[in-house]
C-alpha cells in the first residue's frame, strides 16, 4: 500500500511538473510573442530585458545600453545564450531579476503590467528608447510610478486583457517555471542535421579551413530545412561533440581563436521567438550541401598553414583574404554570390546597422549588382601577392578598444592602403579588361539564381534588403566584386563588435564610406566616360564634400573605357538598368516589372503580374517627387504599412519614405544635408518594414478618396488629417487586432522570412 501511494505521488509529481512546464510554452510564450517582444527582443530591448525566450526572462534586466556610440572603453558582451549559461552567472555580470517573488504584489515583472486602460491616461511624451528606466526592485518601481505612470507595460499601448494578466499571475504564483526540456532536433530532419555536422567536422586541415570559412559567414544565420521551415538552428562552435549536450564556445568575435584545438561545429536548435528585424533564414538542403562540396573541393588546392591556429593569429584572422588565401578565391566568391541575399542581409539586419549614424553612410535606396568571378581582379587574377592582400586590412585588426587619439593615425593608414589597392586594381583593369566592362561581366545568377539583383532601402536608423529591382531607378548603384562583398561582411559583421568602444565603431563606420565609394566607382565603369564625373558630382554636392571627394577619393577610372555603347549617353543610368532587365537577366533572376513604382524606368514588357484598381491608385503616389503644393512625400513616416481591406481578407503594402541627401559623406549633421525636393515614397507589396512607425487602414472602395486626399497634402496640418482619418493610433481599440492580423498574414504568406514586428518606433500620438 505504501509502495502504491509512493508511486502515485511520484506520478502526480511528474504530471504536475509537466503541466507547469507546458504552461510556459502553451500560455506564457504566446503572450510574450504577441504583446512583449515587439519591444523586448534583440540588443535593442529596453534594459536588455529580452523576452523572446525563457532564458531572457530568467536573465532579467541591465542598466547598460548595448548600443552606445560614445563609450570610451569596450564592455563585456552580454549575448543571450552565449556569454553566460545560468541566472547566477548573469547576476555576476550585473543583471537583476524581474521575477522577484511568487507574491504577485511583490513581483517586479507583474508590477510593470498594472496599468489603467489607455483611454484613461495620456500617451507618453517620449519614445521607447528615450524613456528607458531600469528599477532594481518593486519599491523603486512604485516610486517611479508615483511620478509617472506612463512607463507601465505595454508601453504607450492598450493594457493586457484581464484574463491575460490572470494567466501571468498564475504562472508567477507557480514559480514562473520555464520549459522542462530543451528543444530537441525534430526527427524529420535528424538525418540532414547529422549529414551537415559530419561535413562540417571533417578531420583534415583543408576541411577544417573550409568549415571555418562557412562558420564565419553563417554564424548569424537562422538555418532551416525544407521539412521544418519554421524550426531554425544556429551554427555554433562547441567544446563537446554534437551528439552530446552542446557546450557553445563564447568568443567575442566568430573569427577569434576558440581556445582549443579540438572543437565541433554543431547545429543548435533556436528556442526563441523569431523577430523580423534580425531574422536571416538560410536553407540547408542536400542541393546546397552538394554545391558547397563541389565549390570547395572540385579543384585541387593545399593549405599553407602548418596548423589551423596559425590562421587565427593577429592581423590574419581579421583579414579574410589572408586567413583563407589558400581556398581558391573564385570558390569563395561564388559561395557568397550563391547566397548574396543572405550575405547582404547580415550587415543590413545585423548588429552594426542600428542608429542613424551607422546607416547614414548609405543612400535611402540603391540597387546591388555583382561582377562575375571571371571578371574580377582577385578572382580572375591568380597572381595576387600577399602584399596586395595585406592592403585590404580592415578596422577589426585593431580590436574593440581603439583610442580616439589613435583613430586619426589609423584612418590615414587605412586610407593609404586602400589607395594602393585601388591603383593596383586599376592597372590590372587597364591590361586585362582592355575594351571595358560590358553587361556580360555582371553575374547573371547563372540564369536561375535570384540573388543576382538586390535592392536596399534605408529608413532612418534601420534598413531592409529585397530581391529584384524594387522601386524606381536608384540614384546610385553598388556593383560589388569579391573584394568589396567580403570586406562588407567582415567589416560590418564578423569583425564588428557591438560592445566595442567609440574608436572601434568610428573606424568601422569610416571604412563603410570607403566601401560605398568603391562600389559606386565599379558602377561608373559601366557608364560613358564623359558622364562619370558629372554623375558622381550629383551624388556628392556641397563645397567641402566636393573637395573631400576630389582630394581624398579621386576618380581613378576616368581613362578606362566602357564596353557598352549607349543610344542616349545622357540617360545612361536608366538605359543600363533597362537593358539589364530586358536582355541580361532571365525573368527568374531579375524578378517582375515593378509596375507600381517605376517612373524613370521605361520597360513595356507584357510579362509579369497585372495591376488591380488599388494598384492603379497607388501608382499616383509612388515615386512622385514633391512639386508645388503637392508635398505629401515629405510628411509620411520613414516606414509604415498600408492595409487595404477587401470583402475577403486584406492586402498589405510596406510604405517606405526615401529621404534624399545632397551627399552622405559625413557621420554627423545629416539633417543639414537633406534634399526634401527629391523625396519619394516606394510601395512594396508584403512585409519590408520591420520597425513600422504607423499602420494605415483603408477600405478597398475608398482607395480613390484616400489617394486624392494624400495628393492634396501641402503641410503638416494636412497630413495630420490623413493620419487621424486612416492611421491606427496607439489609443485605438483596433490597434492589437490590426497588429495581430499583420503578424498572422506575414506567417501565412512568407513562413521562412516571417517574424514579429518591432513597435519601439511606432508613433506616440
């Protein structure tokens, strides 16, 4: 009888703990997903409280702002799931718990939720970023609330429903337990995971060097398999074999020496809610595996390093052209090309691209094209010496702590080496591309890969990348070769330390200027010689800017011919893109005609999707510059969503405001260099605004009225009427239903790319 009672008690205990464990995944995690991580995720989380996973909730909060462009000294990294393994270790690093008691009246997390309905209080005056407060206990929080209740959560939004609060209270009373078991690899993809891990952990020095190359380019990826498109993995370095419990090695950068000779590359399941702003999916399929093997192993090559540790030595590890010099450059470049959308996304969505000072080094919209391997200096030329590769030194070579007084000297060093490399590249072009570049020198995606044409949009302090020629003819175009694409990845992703000091961040930003100008110079090589200087001068207006460009980055390519004959040289930029679209790239590669936004581009192909009545109305606003009293592009948010409600369902358009500039040559003073008369709006069907400022909701049968009203906007008061009539305010009872419907639409229409949107920049109004 005693034995039966004992087993009954044990059975009840396991049942009860399992029930509690399920409580997090089934009840709490969905609440975090739909109401909390819109602000509390990624490095931008207020007080570093990241609620995208239970580990983040358990870690708690920290006063230190990760994005701090003025800190004199670097700080220890606080990457969730990497830099500490348990709550005790996070406490030693300065994190304070938010789950302070099972008594809900004394629980810091629950106290943050007790807010009045938003219609009974005023909206906060400040944005999420401006209002960050990180109390250590309930008493200090109550003291803050006695002065300002606006800080309660969700910040500046409708409060949680009563039943949602009760769900959280029950969870807290039960101890706020997390999932009882770690997320395991789904059985449907176990063999594929094993196959990739076996490939990445081959024993020879040659294979280890290739695996290192792949890891350094994929460490930010959310890897997935076709059978499980919403279960993502991270590629990590582990102290233990992958079939054991993965023990991730925490190094400041992915190209730092892991501290041991024997380690393993493993696929670690991602047990966190996906947010769109840092979600970079990467498909691991058997086809990708076979093409990767073929790229790196079909041609014979040998490793010059005596041991792998040598490739991690200082000034080599930070320079991929030296660390991986033994791997054929054409193979490395082709791998980058095959996955160019992901590679560009890593620095568009990665930690470096946050904040206007980080992003004002790029235009608001520009197309990205790529030289094919057979036409590039480093990939066609097999005689590039080590001295030339050393000229491609990157700011990461000086680490995360660069003293400001040293940064000027280092700037000169980098600029000098850059000029030496540009001169060598020009001399090579003169001898080897005698008649100049033609359309045939651009990578055409092998007529099937849609990574060959990309478009980047910047909206204030964040950016997004799309496939195809999206939006009207861009002011500039990036033409990337192997050197530029690899330097972008290493300067802005691999070598960049978001926890580094101001000197490190300054050099990283400065080097991005150099890369941009080189990419633009590659583009000018395809244009008529007589048009090159005037076109570049149109990008860089202003007395000081013109002088800087003339003396610090002189146009070296004026005497190099183009292999293209233009019908109308004065309109060469448009003719260049039109010819690429109609004759160079296949429909699979180039994408569809952008019938909505193209105004300067004149392509009348019958192929591609047609337009409906709503699109015809939107065309009246797309790519239209302010003129006379028609000023609407000047007043729209940086990024927003237009939701067109139909009889059944709704259509979604990302609305991107393209601010134009006289130049983008300087880190500070951006507002002084704006060109509002050149601003336009781009409309993209689907989800390409991950930090929306506003939602507009319009009934399909009222689209004409909406567009007519927008076109009449000539001042801020006119625009405010549009917002009041069609915008979804934080005060609106429809706000959460609209937000939830957008997320569900994203998941349904683009399951691999979908993630929750960030509301930290949604307008306070």
